[in-house]
C-alpha cells in the first residue's frame, strides 16, 4: 500500500481526537508524561532547530508518523474491546480481569482507573474511548481484529444493540463538544461536523427490525433462546428491561461464547433434520436487505459515515451486492433441498419395491453320495448271449382252462 493510500485510510477526525485525548491525559495524569513522550513529541521538543521553516517541517513530519503509529495501534487494540467500550463495562479494569486495556502505548487504563479521579473524569475517558472506537471501526478490514468479540455480534440481543447504538449516535454532538478530562471548559472543543438529520430515524430502524423478529428468523431465535436460557441460569419471567440482562451477560464473555456455539449447533441440526429450510431463512434475509435498501435515511449513509471518519465502511455498504449474494445463496440452498428430496424419494421407492425370495440352491453331491444312490435296489442278472427266452407255460394252461 502506498503512503498516500495509507494517509487517506486515516479518518479526518482521528488526528484531532487523538491529539486532544493525549493532551488531556498528560494534563490530568502528569505521572505518565515520561511514558507519553517516548512516542509523542510536542512542538516544543523541536525548538533546538533554529530555522523556523525547517523546524515546522520536521515537526509536521514527526507528527504525521506519530498519528499513523497511533492509528495502527488503536486498530489493533480497540475492536477486541468493542462491547466493553460501548457499554462502558468497568469490569475490564478490575484486578481479576485479564482483558487488555492498553488503549494508548505503555498506558494501561486499568492502572488509571485505580487512581483517585472524579466520576466526571471517568465519564470523559469513556467518551474519548467511544469516540475513537466509532472513528476507527469503519477502517477495520479483517474480522480477526475483533478476536472472540466477533462471536458476540451473533449473540447480542438485536433490540438492545440497536438501542445502545442509537443512544450513542444521538449523543455524538456531546462527544464532539466535550470539555477536557479535568472539566476545564478552556480546553479546545472538537468541532461538530455531523448533520444529525442524515442519521436513520430510530422508529424506521425499529420497524424493520420488528419485521425481522416476526418472521422465521425471529421465531427461530426466540425458540433457541428459550431452549438455552437455562444454560445461563436466567429467570426471564417478568423481565421488562433486557438491558440489565445483557449487561450481566457481557461481563462473562466466555460463557456467552459457549452459548453462541451451542446455538450454532442447534441451528445446524434443525436445518439437517429438515425442521427448517435454509432457503427460507435466506429468502427472508434477502427481503430484509431489500427493505433496508429503501429505508429512510439510508440514501445518505455513505455521506454520514464519511463525516464520522467511517468513509471506508460507507464505501463497502453495497446493499445491492449484498442482496445479490443472498439471492445466490438462496438458489443454492433451494437446489440442495431439491436434490435431497429427490434422493429421499428414490430411497423410499427402493424400500417399497417387493423383492423376490431367493431360489434355494441345492448343494452339490459328493462322489460317495452318487455311488450310494446308484448302488441301491435289487441286483439284476444278465441274460447270456444266444439263450432263448423262456415262455410262461402256466399262463397258457390257465387260458385254455377258461374256454
């Protein structure tokens, strides 16, 4: 990849956000200044260069390299903590947590969380982390960057996830206008440049998701959820707020990972048993994509994502191509189902066809048995050659007596 391509890959807002974040960290936590200066050089560091033009050029090049370094660093660190950051899960900062919280080089935020800082400072740190997450997430091209978190996208409750994303998006203006970590309003503000009218309406999104939940996909999800609820030791009776339920689940990712595997196994077994048809699931998913393509606000999604520093994601959201792929998969599933039905019919026909009983095979006789058969019965005397046949005189006498 060329240097120009890599430069274009970095969202426009990232340098501004990361500069403010690093500056606030240095101000609020001066004890980390030496660590930060290993990879972040302020403009004053280059004062040894007497020529102003040369000094500015050197500083600009150094800053550019540092921004690229931090961008690559955040790409590796943030996706794996997607849900912890989105839901502000403080459990990852606890002593018994083995999750990676090095969100800036050499700075583990688990250490920051143990310090004597105000609740306002903690909230502002969360906002910075969320803002960086939203800024870089559209540039992630490799699923493996999410690690085990990728499986959680399959397990998360759709309504809860939608509500949380909508809540975060609705607070985007506050994220851009937030003060520094110390709460000092003199800290330079991030300039808002997002038109909230370009965001899809919450009610429109909810309507289309409701269409999904009322279809075969939703029914299947409900059935499997009921079957696996016992595995999580959850009492869902009378539950009205699923946010609390999910917040508990997200604190134990390994348990949720195992649940995802179980659900995948149950779905696969139901398809193989013929209880549900893969083609029907594909057809409904295709219909959903078609609805999303025509959903109000989606026409401006690419422009909106570009302003949020997520232009790469907007460029990849080709709804027509996604629907075309779903249609292709649906046709493949239908063909497999027809072939399976034909094979089963042939098997059934063979099972119903009467089979003639086998003809018994007489075992071959041994030489001794043949000799025994032909050697039984009376012994017949042979007539000598030239002898005259004898007449029966008694019979002739009887015939004469009858006259």
